[in-house]
């Protein structure tokens, strides 16, 4: 509460020989107590320091926090724990009035993030399928998240309930032998977790057991990490939640920064391949026969070794984004002009180099299926049906070339009506951008599409307010579930 003074007393704003500065903390947050240093050649028992919000000056309403300063110089700590997020100024004021001796530069009190206790990334998830009679091993330890500053110690895991053949060790390793005669529903185990930093949680894990006659399934997604996760808070945890929650088996990654695939895969207990080109792969299945990117082609490949000695060749790629074709359409260029520009683009040359690199894999796709999960930086020629008098129909050269090489667009094959099911991936956080499906999963060989869809969880806020989004990218992610014929 501020002492009673009259606004009429407010006067000069002289600064010398008086000083006032914020000493600590230099970057205050909500709940901090602030320390100020002052000096004056006119000390008085009723001089005082007051804090005002925004551009409000002394004499206009009451100060938010105040204290007398009776000496010529010194330091004082004010109880500012009640001040919220915002901009403030502290004033040194004379003799119980509003004459300004000096003031601080405006300073900002930032929002203090809530304290997050240790916790598991998800409350429940389903593992990949295990063959009947096989040994099950699922590691939970890397999925336990500890708040910053509590890195010491370790969580302890214990079994609470579930199918009798599943157990868990104290370090979080689920183990057991899958029954020879599996049931229709997945096995289940519920585990309690207690952390030395004080957190407790429970997690339920479902373990599906596949009969020998069941078809092998594979869910593949393409995901742009948006500058290796630097644009969203806690992106590592959000990516883990996405992979586990959506039951993905393999993910083609773009914008990895050359290193993002490894920590993600290790936390999941998966396999990975990353590259300096910024594209990589993570997979619950072992990877073999990796193909490194060429100098001018940001693409990698590996062979997924699936159960039952089945294999799938998986490619990840990210084509050049310069001279994005829909911008030219928006600016009034004709379809013919846009197509000509695309044919002369770096993107189209990269698509040709990609197909040349995939040539032998595509030739062998009748025995080893091929999947391409990529950021194409181009819409699809299958997504703009002719609407007379309303829109230009562009036969986008990149996707035309992929189709001619024998690849099938999984999403459009499963969802042929582009008007009803656009499958837009660009961009859930940039509402002013053209709306297009520039991220795709394509395939060749004996694969059956059981589901093709676009992932974007929650309701992401647009940039520049996207850091807190649960969705960790500026692209939506195409995902496809295949079964092997």
C-alpha cells in the first residue's frame, strides 16, 4: 500500500547527482524479490523508492511496492513477489512526495514457468507386436522425465497389476516370454514409479502378441523437426509422446540438425540413422544397408528388418524449398508459367537425383517393398482437381516424376477425394501460407495401405506464439499403416 500523497506535488525529473539501478536479479521472473542500489546528494528520512507498472508515473495512482530510503546511498530489497508478468519502472522520490530524483530503466518481469515434477512421458502406450513364444523386453527408464536441476538420483519401478507373464525390474525393464497361444487383446502391465526427486507416477504398457498367421504391419510417418526442435519448448518430450501415442514404427525425419535422431531413438530403445544433410531415420526395427546422402541430395535410406524375415527399404528426403510454386500462383502466374519454373528448379533436379538413387531399389520392389517418406516442398498434381473458372490446375513436376517412376502416393490412393480430404501438411502454425500437402509417403511393391492420414495433435497456436504448442513442428505429418502382402 502506498502512503497518501497528492498528485500536485509531482514535479521535476532530474537525474544527476542521483542514481537508481536494479542490481539483482538482472532478468527477474514472477515471485522474485528485487534489489536496487541508490545514491543521492539530498538524503532525507522520507525519501522513498516506489515501483510503477507500464508507463505510469508517480502521482498517477498508487505505487505497487514502496519503501523509505533514509541514507545518501545503499541497497534495498523490495518484496516484489506479488508482481506479475509485465514491464515496470522504479523511481527514487523526494520527501514523502512525488518529485522524481531519478529512476531505473524500464525492466521486465517474465512469467515463471510452472514447476514440473518428475513424470513419465505418457500415461500409457502400446509396444510393437511380438511373435508368440518370443522374449519381450521394453525399457522404460529413458522415458522418465526429470525437471531441470534434478538430474541426480534415479526412478524406481515396481509392478502394480497386469498379465502374470509380464514383470518389471527396479530399473524399469519390462520382460517376459510371450505366450504360445496369444489372446485377441494385448497383454497389459501397470507400473508404479517413484523418483528420488519426489515425483511419483504410473504407466500402463500394452504388449500385443502376433499369431504366426497374422500379417506384418508397419506404420511409417514423415516428420519435419522444425530446426531440430529449437522452436518448441520441451520438444524432445513432445516428440517421444507423439511417437508413442501414435504407435509409429518408423519415422523419416527432416531438419534433424545432423544429431536429433540419436537421442530420440535411444530414449525409445529404437534404431537410428542420422546424417549431416539433416535427414535421418528412426525405427523400432533394426536397420541395415544404409545409404548416405549425396553432396547435393538430402536423402538417406536403410533396410528395415521386420519380423518373419521380411524387409522394407525406407527412404527419407527433404527437397529444396526455394521458389515455392504456390507463391507464384498466389501472385498471379499461370499454371504453365509455374510448371516451367518448377522444371527449372533445384527441387526438381533433386527429385531426379533422388529417383536415380532409388532406381535399383524400385527395380527390386516386387520382392523388397520401397517406402519414400519425404518433405517434397511441392504440392501434388493429384490434389487440385479441375474446377472450371475457379483455380489453375498445375501438374506439379516433382510428384508427376515420382508417379512415373512407379511410386504410389499412399494418402491420395486411400483418400481419392482431394476436396473432402485435402491432407494439408503446410502449415498448422502459419495461417497466412498457401495450404498444401507438401509432405508425403509414397510406396512401391507388395504393400497394402490399411490407413493413410495426416497427424497434427492438439490445437497449435500460430507463430510467433508456437513455443508452447504440444505439436512440435511447423509441418503436419503424413502417416501410413501398411501390411505386407
